[in-house]
C-alpha cells in the first residue's frame, strides 16, 4: 500500500509525520489520480503509477531543509529511472 500526503511529509527515524507502518511507500499528492479513479468506478480508465524513489528515510538530526536538499541533489537522477520505467511501459 502507498500512503499519500497533501504536504511535504517524509519518513524519518523518529516517525515525526506518523507514516511508519501505514504502507510500504510515501508519496506526496499523486494519489489523487487513484482517488478519482475509485470514484469513477467501472468507468475509470486503466492506469499505472511509477514512483520516483528520491526521498530516503532521514535520521532525527536532519531537518525538512536537509530532506529538501537530498531531493534537490538526487531527485534528477532518480527521476531518470522513473522516466525509463514509464517509457518501457508505454512502448512495451
């Protein structure tokens, strides 16, 4: 199960946002598509989510700014693998 948030929330070792144990991944905002499809019922289109795994769990001494820096430093590179995954699904 993927847990979605409507804020910049990330997993940390102190469980500050109380996300641990609620799912295997945390994502921010994108699950609105799943909610919309659920509300459409049988008329919903088929869809697939390929997540960008750019935010690691951070320790208790790191701040929100530290988490944002990790994303800024590595988000581009992890996004490339997401792009390749999406392209593979589209062309496969």
